[in-house]
């Protein structure tokens, strides 16, 4: 088991997708896109062994201000428990030192094998990158350091080789063809939420959610999915709906297309918008995305 941690927007989900070899976690330019701890299941084949690696894609670790944020940070640290290796992913371009310092200090006290991975080698300048690696290593004594691009895949095969070599001998935890522990129901809400972020960019604040209502297989083998887009304010509703319902239609079409490809069947997706100022205080929402509820 490998826990992938880092500050928000470091590229953790993109890296997990690269290591698995297909999409198992949603990504967007919006910070804190990953909310729940999700497992990606990667296989590595060498001349003498076939290794299964369980990659724990965790929410970004940051200074939490509200209940949902606190639950996400707790989920991130919980994700490192019982890991055979903890991988700290750093974005050397976006992340400031003050964001990383508490994270590195906390890691320094932990007994797990620690790997430092610096992302965006395709964009970052070499000298500052090496200086940052040296500085972080002095604080936490990482077992190994890698330089990669999670987006292009540069350096990822070498990292995957190294991670496979760190895994202990044991029975595989999942079937060979399984790539994630997420249910199709949860995956469907995540795909819609990704489209919500991608198509609305900064127009929609972070405080929105997609909740599952029903997931039904029709007699013809197709799947009918009904979901609720929950927003915090009435003023956000016209943004999500768009003129004449054009935006919600566009979000639905893109999510439906991706879900059809992912599930291998025709998908009928129905979305509607609900305003709930206190959705992030709802115990059911936490349970749906696998976060711990503390009333």
C-alpha cells in the first residue's frame, strides 16, 4: 500500500491515474477536488514478479477551516496508516514553502518509508528544483527522491518500478482486473462533479456537491442514473443551469459520454439542482463520500 499525500492541487490524482494506467480519480484545476480517500489499484510486471500496489489517493493536506475541510484532512492522514510507503508529491511551481513546512515536519516524525516526488519537471527550472529537493530532504530524510511529470508521464515508469520493489510479499487484496475500490454509484457522482468544475471554472465556488439519488439497470442493459447537484446559495442556481438550461445540459452530456465509455453500456443521466446552505453539515453527505462525520 502506497499513500499519496501533498498540499492541494499538487497533482496527486493525476499521478495515481498515471500509475494505474487509466482514470480512477477525478482531476481539475480547482484546489481540494479530491474529497474522500480513494484507492487506485496498479499492477507492475517485471521479469520475475507481478506486483499489485494499492495507491491511496488522499485529499490535499491544508489548514482546515470548516467541518468538511477538517474531515478531509483527517481522511488524508488516515490514508497513511498501515502504508508500506508514503509518497509526498510536491508542485514546485505553485506551492509555497509555508504550505509544505507543516506537512514535512509531520512526516519527519513518522516511521513509514518516505519518498519525495517533485512534479512538473516539464515546466520547472532545474536549479530551483534541485535546491527544493535538497531543502525538503534535510528536514524529513526521504528514502528516495524522484522528479516526474504526472501530466506527461515523464519519470513515472521509474517511480513505479521503485514502488513495486518496496511492496512486501503478501496475498493480493483485489482481483487482477479491478482498478479502484469506488462503487460505480460513487464514481458516477465524481465524474459529474469533475464536469461541474471543468465547465464552470471559477464561476462556481468550491462549496458544491453531487449526490446520488438512484442507480438502476434497465431491462435493455443500459443504466439510469439520477443525481442531485447541491449548491450553497440561490444566486448560484442560474450559473449551474445556464441560459435556457444550456449549462446543466452540457455538464450532463459530457458526464454521460464519459460514464458510457467507462461502464461500457448506454447511460441515461438525469441531473437537477438543489439549493441547501447547510449541505456540508449533513451527515449523509459525509457518509456518501466516505468521510468521518463528527457532529
